[in-house]
C-alpha cells in the first residue's frame, strides 16, 4: 500500500459532505474546513515539531498549494490558530470515525483486546487556565487524554478538571463510555483500583483484565488448577483463585473475581479478571498486550508532536486530538501493510511518498513526464 492509496481512503467528496453536515464553513471566506483538515494532516505527517508558524509556511508552500483545493493570500499563523478553535470538533471526530471504520479492515485479524490508559500533556499555568494541578507549588497545568487502543486508537476522551486526575474516575468513565464491548476484553493497569468501578464493569458485562497490588485484601472461595504448559517461561503462576474483594469499609464485593498470583524474577505479579473460561497463563498474556498503548503514546508524542498543546482552547485541543488520531491510523496502516518496523522510519517513508506524489502532479502540470520521477524515487 502506497501513499496515494492511503490518502484516497479519505476522498474529497467525503470531506465536503461532512463539512456541509457540520456547517463548518458558515461565513468563512478563507481556510475552509476541508483545506484546514488537509493542512493539519499534511503538517502532522511531514513535520516533527508543529507550530502555527510552521503550519503557516506549509500553507504557502508549492507542495501544499497542490494538495489544497485553494490557497488564499494573506493567511497568517494567527488566522490558522483562530480557525482551529472555531471549527466544530464534531467535524474532525466524524472524519476520525470514518477513518477508523475504513482502516480496521486492513488490520486483520482484528484483536478483541482493547487497552485503556491515560497520558498527560502539560503547559504553563499562564497559558492554560483550565487544567489539572499535580504539584501545588508548580507552574504547570495538565490535560489528561484517556484512550482505548486496539492496534489503532478506537476511543478518546479529554479531561482537564482536578476531579479526573484520579484514574479510578477517568478510566472508569472512559471504559463505561466505550460502547463496542461485545466480546472485547478491556485491559487496564493498576491506576484503576476502585472496587465500585470494578463492580460497575461487572454489572455492565464488560470483560476485563488488570493488575492489582500485592497487598490487596480478598477472601478465597475456590482454588483452580494451574496448567503446567505455557508460553511465558519467565512467568511462574503460583495460584489461580476465585475470590471476593474487600472495599475500604471492609465490605465484600457482590461479584466474584479470579485472582491469579504469579512471580517473575522473584517479584510477585497479581492479575485480576472477571473472565472465567481462560487459562491463567492466557490472562497473563492478555495483560502483556497492554504495553502496546504505552508504545502508542510514545509514538504520538515523539513523532506526531503530541508532547505539547498546539492549542490551549478546549475546542482547539479536541480538534488537534482527532487530527493526531487520524494521522496515527494512516501511518499505522501504512506501516503494518508494508511490514515496516517501528514508527520513525515509516513516517519518513510516507512523507517521502507524499512529496513524490506532489512532484508528479506538478511535473504533469508543467507538461513533463511523471514516469521519470517515479523511476528516480524507485531507484533511490
């Protein structure tokens, strides 16, 4: 799969339809919704450090002039900033959902493991008025992004109030808001410990796997047999219990759980799940898959400039989030279908291919032979 095939999965007709549906161009003469989407997407995929001034330079470049439906004179970085915060975030969210639906087919076989976790992005208190404070003496405020990840991001939520600093609250709300449960297995880390939230997940019939602290209080109801065969040689399963947990008031949970006690390199690892029909080693292996969302967070922060807030406005933050998710899906599918490793090199390859497509189009417009350009790139 090449860059042209990737880009064609989001045809202009679809973008224009969504632009009309969400009325993003009402009383707008410059920077229409489709052009803004293309501008931001092109910037995210071809640069590493994105700022409004960088985006301004890209907007006025020869390359982007060929990508966009129209480029207006006099567009400055502050115009781009103001337009970003004025666009209805539902427009970019709808594009994200279309992108998710179309590209999931290219990631077969699809996994039913959905990892949930949060990442924080900080800004100075002078710039970000609405945000979480972690250190009372510090000058930083934080925005929390909680996401669901299944090879590609499938869910995202933004929290900026102090209440959601707790992962019990943020992760709990995000998981309960995630609707595609069916046979999905939700995986999350020890940040979510609330017995109340665990009970809510059970009553809502979500299947989950998590880790718990060794000092967890529980009552053993039954001990299950631990099979000897496993593919995790460094992990030794000691016990597989059916248990009730105790809350802070020492009350037992209504739901029964499986508590799997294991050991790795001398350190105890405790897994908790409400799934009955998996072997203990399978549960441990499912939790291991959670690491993929950590890799994803590292990728979007290092390669898609998600380590800082391009916009400090609430709608602007939401728009940047969806553009980042869309960019990550496009790049992930490009990487997986072509069997590339990591994210850094595939991003460079995709950017080079995008550049080649633009040069081909410019050569055609100038009456040249695009085949010579293709030959040059294929031999390099």
